[in-house]
């Protein structure tokens, strides 16, 4: 009964309700002209697929498996380089205001755990992307200090607004601090594009992906075929990464 209710909700709330409306429109057009009805049906099918976890997990999983997370004994470098992934401004936190969003927080957590294991300094890269977002590096530094990381082991780039700027700006900071072997920490879905950008500036980081979205192995069950807002978001995220990877080739 629980699963039936979940599935029913999926078709009376967005995005599922839009599919229901489109199918109704297909039936209405079909009575007048079958050719445009078939075209609209095809578009509806593509939209449906993009709204399912089956497709979204497959797309994001293919990105996440590009680089494997190395064993801690294989982590060799001279700095833990963490890329930001969004932050809020003015939101309450234990020791101030502003919070890292989910992906950025997961990346920071991984960096702290790596620091405990390796003792390498942490370089966090990320600025204030939008007028109402927080400065990622400034928030990260405050949280790192609160977590007990010494100030002398924290470096920040609080100006970068995208992955390309992350690479350019942190390369300059590392050069100024005589660092050249970064352990790159970012989300699994983002690592492929990030590695391309860092190679463009002459660096060969050790990839340490984290913040995974797709489970392994992927199981098939009814909810995988039901439209959901989360699947729409994940599909869009994956397609954005593939476009970014394509652009980074040039």
C-alpha cells in the first residue's frame, strides 16, 4: 500500500502530472490528425524517460565510474584540493552564517577525513556564484577551523565561479606555495570534467571522487520507472556534465 501511494503521488504532482496532461493532449490530437499526435507522443516518451531514476542513475553512474576512488594507502600528494559545489548565504550555522550545499558539504567532509589520514593541507576553491549565494571558500574555512583544522593547514580560493576558474586560480595558489601534487576532491559525477580542466593548466591531480549519487549495482524495481523530481534534476546534472566535458576538449 505504501508503494502504491508513492506511485500515485508521482502522477498527480510534477513532473508526472505533466506527462498525464501531455498524453491527454496526444489523445485529443489523435482524433484530428495522427501524424502530429505521433510526434508529440515521441516527445512525451523522451520526457518520460528523462524523468525516471532508471535513466538518471544510468547517466550519472556512467560519469561516476570514470575515476575510481583510490585506497587511502595509495593517496600520494602535497595538498588536498577541494572544489566547491554551492552555498547559501545568511542561513544559520553553529558558528556563524552560511552553509555549504549538499555536494560541497560532502566534498568538505571527505577532505577532512583525508586530512586526518594524511596530514596534507587543504585548499578549498569556490567563490560567490550568485548575488544571494554564499562564498563557498569563506564558509568552508570557517567550518574547517571549527572542526579543528589548524589555520596554517587551510588555503582558500574564494574567487572562482566555475570549474575552469577553479583550475586556473588554484594552480596559481599552489605555485605560490610550492605545491604541485594535488589530491583532487570533488563529486564523482564532476571528476571527469574537473580533471580535464586541471590538465589544461598543466597539473596531473590524483583523482579522489566522493559524493556519489547512483548505487552500485543498480537494482530494478517499479519505482525506477516512475517519474520523479529527483530524477529530472539528476538527468539535467548528468547532461550538463557531458556538455561540459565536450566543451573542455577544446
